[in-house]
C-alpha cells in the first residue's frame, strides 16, 4: 500500500508577470488589486488547454508562493492583530506554499493571457488555471469567521516582507 503522505511534485505550466517585484506594498487579495494588469506566459505545450477559455470572464489561478520562507501553523494575518491558525487565514506562510487568486481574463494571444486584478509577485510559477463559475464557487450566506468586520480594510492593507509572528 502506498503512503498517501508521500511527497507530491508539480511542474509549473507557466509564469505570472505582474508589476510587483517585491512583497512590500503588494495587495493581499485580488479585490484589493482591481484593475492591476498582469500577464501569464504559458509554456508552449499547454496552449491547446486554452481552447474555449476565452468565453470566461474570470479565472482561478493556483500558483506556487516562491518567495515564502518557513511555514508557520499560527500566524498573525495582515488584517488582524491577533494570532490565528494558518488554516483559518489566507497567510502565505503555509506548510505547502500554494496561492489561489481569482483574476479577470482580458485577452488571450497564443500562449499569453492578459489578466487584471493581480495580487502576486512577478515571476510567480503558475500551477493551474480553472474557469471561475459563480454557481460552483460562490456560496451565499457563507460565514467569514474572524474576518467579519475587518474586510472593509482590505484595500488599505498591503503585504510586507516580514510575516508577523503570533
């Protein structure tokens, strides 16, 4: 029987380009980056996978947080002053440094996708693209836990290199 907790390896399917060359000052979520343009350079062999993607207005990107240091199980996130378990946050200091963002698809030119609402670093390795489908992804009445009452600060708060410790 195979151990289900063995190492898992992914290979990037492309690179995300954004105006953010360092963590300091970067938006912490796509809704805080409305209108910020970026692009994806998809590896050439993956172009057939873009067939019919142009019919979607938004994409969910899964990517590797390549500039994150060590993982933490308890973090103090940017929108709060209290420590929380990392799985109750969107902190990048995760055991597996995976990022997820929903961006607007502007255009597709061959293996290049023009996107908006980018909140990741330039040069971010892209692992997957999924079409955003509100009927699949939006949950009416969803609770937001400790974030309740803090989301109004989302556009004011920016990332910084120092991931705060509890």
